[in-house]
């Protein structure tokens, strides 16, 4: 595989690469490269985070990276997730690990690290303090959006101010070359890129994937509202959702005839189905034009934009493909059900 092919795999599906020149240089280095994805154990895994993230982890592993998936339990504790107990948060971390392994992120070069295992080391806290001293309060508050929090929430809970510095410290303490995450993690990664110039740490390359639009759609919103939300079950498809549940949620989705922009069903086709399946097969009776098969998103969006595909036909196809994608991980989770069952109880769902 040549450098151009490696760079194409590294950057595929990303909204942002910071920076492209640094990413090119990274791939020329000798020795093992290390990448990381930090996840808060905060509830059930939805496909906007799980499928996109697992795919990138596997791609990086195929390029020879050692990939650390940090199950950030202390971050979730600071962020008031689940019932606020570390026991529940760590159970959720084990569930997230099960999910990612069920999605194929399960090789010797993919390491699952619990945040508690690194915060016990005094060198870690030295980095947190140094990053904090090198950053203004205003800079730290701007980075609080990574938590889904507003800047003024630190006024009622000062622990929130520690979170961004901890996330940057994770990157330095694990001696990473590359950080990956959704666009909502951008502020934390930029903080980690700012600190090296002042503290002498290694500056990480950052890759950011797009946030998957919630199924309810309905116009351009800010990032905190626009991404698929776990707090509104109808807006999100979860890894455990059975085909009938996926179909029901997709049927309710916002998908106006011929509207391409801000269409969550098309976004699910673009960000989930095409990367995982490689095509979309729309099934419909001959009297309505017969079946259609699209090999790329551009072709699908153009035909839908002309009004030649009915929204319900698109919804049925996207929902069916998503259920096919989820079948292997659901089988894995059924065979390794303990942690998922515990998390489902924590969020008030029957198992």
C-alpha cells in the first residue's frame, strides 16, 4: 500500500483533518503509531457514534496503528452521567467495549483502557495541572461544549472545569500521535494541540467525523441539538434496536419529498449505509418503477432531489440496510449479554 492509499484510508469519512500536512508526515514515520478515541460511558450506544467510530478504529488498525479506546469513567462521573455512581459508569464502559468488539474492533492492536487506570498515576495529574496553568479560564470554558454543557454550568459545579484539561492530559499521558472523535470533540483536541507549544508535549494530529443528524431533523441546529441524541429515543437508532423498532423509528423520520439538505434519512444513507454496505437497494413494485440500486450517495441524492424516489421507499431501504448492518453485533451482544442488560436497567429499559 502506497502513501496516497494510506492517506485515503486515514482520512476517509472525516469532516476535518487537523492538519492534512501533518497527517501525511505522520504516515512516513518509522515505528508503531498510536491513536486514541475517548468515549464517555453514559448510556446505550447509538449508531451515530458506534458504527462510525468502530469503522475508523478498524481502519486505523489496518494501517498499523495501535488504537487505544479510552473508556473515560472519571469524565462521565464529572459529567453527571447515569445515576452518578462509578459502579454504574464502569458497567457501562464494559458494555461499550462489548459493543465495539461485536462490531469487529477486536484485535491485539486495539486496546481498551479504563480511565481510572491512568488517573491513579501522579504523572497524569501533573499534566492536568500544567495544561490548566497554560490555559485561561475562558479557554477552558469554551472547551466545555465537549461535555454537552454550556460555559456557565461551571459556576454551579467547579469540577466541570477540570474535564477539558483531563481530556487533553489523556492524549499526552498515553503518548499518542493521533486523536479521533466526532466534531463535538474538536475543542478538546484543539486544546491538546495548543498545549504542546507551551509545555513541550507531542502535538497530536486530529481527525473529526461528522455528527449524525437525529431522525427528527427539521432544520439546521447547533451541534449539541443537531447530533443524534440519546435523550430522545425516536431520534436515535441504538445498536440493540430490533428490525421492527428500526422500521418504526425510520417511518417517523423527517424526510420531505425531494429535500436533500437537512434530510436525516439521506444522512443515514450517506454516513452509515454506503460506508458499511457500499450500495443502497430500494425495493418497490413494478407498477411504481421497480427496484433501484445506487452505488454511491451522489447518485441517490440527485435522484431523490428530482422526486423520483418516494420518501417511504427511501426510509424502508435505509432502515432495512441498517438492520442488516446491526445483525452481527446484536448476535454478539446476545451471546455476551450481562453488561448490556445492566445498562438497560440503569436507563430504565426492560431486557
